[in-house]
């Protein structure tokens, strides 16, 4: 019985080739600035690499279960295009890491935005329920089954827990900022 050796899988982005493309692009940007011309178009290879990095990063376990993953990917790509001119090959020869870092923080910002939106949505729902503005009532005449009422209670608990955690993290961030200001 012979053992079949697997071929080492190639990376989805070739960092050396990406670096060469970024060096050429940077030269074009510098020449355009000196000649007061609009900046050159981003090479399609660089665009493809940014797209691949953003898409692959979204499949990491810490980002994969969000329903707004497409928005995260779009934010990552947008931020890379926004800061592509800041890449300096003299400081770093790793454009893959540069773009990955930009995309990672774009994902984190999107998650924070969505949590804030979800908090607002839950707070509005809770206020509507407190004011009696919801149409569902746990009255027997409405036809709500016991399992639906139990699900409603469970989702209400989830919503309240999320809101408490969000408010607590917001309070901790403010306290941390104040503590840092006092120390300095």
C-alpha cells in the first residue's frame, strides 16, 4: 500500500506578486501627484487580492456566524481602497498583512455598528410592549399557542440579556476612558 503525498496547497494570495503590484501602483500614484493628475486606477490584480482577503477573513470562526457578513466584506474592501495609498513598501514588504489588518478592524467596526442598531431595535420593541402598542397579546382569544408564548418569553429574555450586556460594555468603556484620563 503506497502513501500518497499531498501537494502543499498554494496560498490564495501571493504576497510577493501583490508587493510587486503595489510598488508599481505606488510609483504611479507618486508620479500622478507630482504631475497634478488624477491617481491611476487600482490594478485588477490588487483588487482581486483585496476581495479574496476580505472574503476569506469573513469565513474565520470569529466572523462566520453573523448575518451581515456581506456588509462586513464590503466595509473591508471599501476601507482597503480608502487607505491603499498609505501602503509604503519602504516600511513594510507585506501588503497582505496590511490589507488583512484594515479589513479586520473594518469587520470589528461593522459588528459594533450592528450591535448598536440591534440595541436600538430591542429598546424600541421593549418600549412598544410596555406602552401596549404591540398587537400580540397572550390572551386566549388571540389564538397564540403555548409554545408561541414560551418562545416569546424566551426571546424577551434574550433581548433583555443582550440589552444589559450592551449597556454594561458601554459603561465599562466610558469608565476605562475616564480612568485613562485620570492616570495621564
